């Protein structure tokens, strides 16, 4: 289908009480407008026309997508006026899908259904049934179940007020029809604005079909006008993600305390504790466990991995049967092979740690290659930075590193080396050696400890 999308995103959003344009406020870490663009793009549209106004420079600096065309609405004269700004860009016999930049949770399946039901000559209008429709324009249907009118709340009689179905504003219409009806809009109303909804009455008067397509979920067509609505839609979005995860075989200790702010791919029998945040693209293999209060960003977690509480992992790969944490930080560029143990208060950055190796406690491993079956003792530091440049530390297989060791890069420690506790390694070590740099212990009798001077 030849499809063009028009997204209205010019509103200032004064009720948000923010210097940030309303459509740039975020749900699941993504701007409201970006949600709408990503969903509509998945329909295969040829072009997306973004009608912007307030904070246009900010919006254009953040929003991305293919085949985006920016159209400025310099004066805010209503929804009909906003669509009129895009009219010169709409060509041919395309179907035009009109969306709103502050309605972020609209579903692709709902829009596809709306487009499919659009009559050859007429409009497909997305409606929704509300438990409390107070203040909304009611959908009046005729004997053929088509929409014959939208009656505003203030103009409705008692029978019309009983109607629960209301207008969402989202519609599909051909370019030619849209141009025709928008050209006949009037601003003869109390607000002095051009209302897009007026084209419904025009279509009905001309005998055109107006098919009302009822949305299944009222929150998918709810707009964001204030912080309360933003928070409500955020939680609704996260509830949808939680339900989807559980349907795939994931155990969530509390479905109300998980945040997915990107793309989370899971296999069966994954377990996720409370207050875990996922950002970017994250993959969790079967049997993995993610402890409470963890943050995972752009990472791959293998089978039967145990990520313990309060651990942060970013841009890293965690191999099968490994354990990380608690209170560990795995930084970008890190690869942990299978059966690696990273313990509490350990930081690993841009390093590869091979199978069977352990870094148990209170250590920093940066810019390093660590072989198989290496044991790194508590308090070990790779000194990888000289104040200007970074250098690499290499520990070959079966190295044992004693506690409180400093490895001053660049340095290579050969296979099977034992490093005594408290050693500073500044040169390469040959395989199989024992290396110790600390001085011989001695005692000084009658030592007088310094005391604080009186002021």
C-alpha cells in the first residue's frame, strides 16, 4: 500500500511545566514522539511528515528515522491547521495515516487494522470506549454501524451522554479526500481554531463512509498532557513488557518492579528479581538469574549465569555458567568466557577473562587479557594508565595472584606464575616463577606514634 504518515507534534505542552518540548519527554527511556515514529515506520510507510512547532530545534536534534520530513506549524491554530501544513508534501493517491506525537503507546496491530478497514471512499476513524468519557466527543453511529457524527460533550443530550465510545483523533484517509475536506474547514468556533474532527461531519454529509475502528486498550490511545499521565503510561508500558516476558517463560519476582528501556530478548527459565533495569539491547539465555537492583545495558548473558544483586553490566558479554557480583561493575569491552567468577566490589573494563578464572574481591581489572584458571586475589589492581596512555596487562593460564598486588602495565605474567601478596609487578615474569617485591618484615621497638598537634 502507498502509505504516508502525518504526525502532529507541535504542541507546547504547558501542563508538563517543563522547558523540554512535550514530545521529547520519555517513556521507557525513549521520547514519546520516537515511540510513534518507530511504530508507524514498521507499517512500511513511504514517508513520515512531522509537524513541529515549539522547541523545533530540540526535537529535530533528538528524533531519528528513515524518510522523515519536517513541517513547521508557526502558529498553533488547531489540529486541522496542523495537518494543512503537511498538505503540500502529500502526493498521489496515498493513504494518509494521521497520528499524534504525544500518544506513544499506539500499537502497530491497531494501526494496521485501521488502515485495512479504511473504505475506498471515506475515512477510517480510531475510537475507544472509556469507562468515564466525561469531556470527550461521543461517537454517534448510524443504522449501518458507521460513524455519522462526533458530538462534543457540551453539546450532547442525555441519551448521547450515555455513549462510552469516543474519538481518539487517529484516522486514515486518502490524500485527495483530505485535501478536499481540509480546504473547507472553518474556524468559526469559540476557540477560533481549525478542528480536524470537522472533516468527519463533512464526509458524512457527502454520503461517504466513516468506519469507526474500536481500539482494544484505552491506554494505547491516551495522550500525555501532564506528569501524572506520563507516569501512568510508563507503568502501563512496563506492565505490558512484564506480561510479555512471563508469557515467554520468565519468572518475575514482582512484575510491578521491572523496567525495560530498550530491547530485551529472553529464553525460557530466566529469573529476574526486583528493581532490575534493562537498557539498549540485552539478551538473556536460559537459566540465567538477575538479582535485585541490577542494571544491564547492551549486553549478552549466557546460560545459567548468576548476576547477583546491585551489579552493573554495560556493553559486555557474560559466558555460560559464570557468576558476577554482588556490587560488581562490568564496563564496556569486557568479555567473560564460560565459568568465570567475578565477586563483590570488582570492576572490570575492556578485558577478556578466560574460562575457569576468578576475581573474587575488591579488585580493578582494566585493559587486560587473563588466561584460564587464573586466581586474582583481593585488592589486586591493574595499573593500566600512566596519566596519558592506556597499556595492557596479560596474565597467562594458571597464574595465581596474591592479595594487594599491583600489576603495572604494560606487563606479561607467564603461565603458572605465583605472585606473592603485596607485590608490585613492573616487569614481565617468566613462566612458573614465584615473584615477590615486598621488603623483609622488621620491627622497630619503642615506636612513638605521632599525635595530633594542639591548635
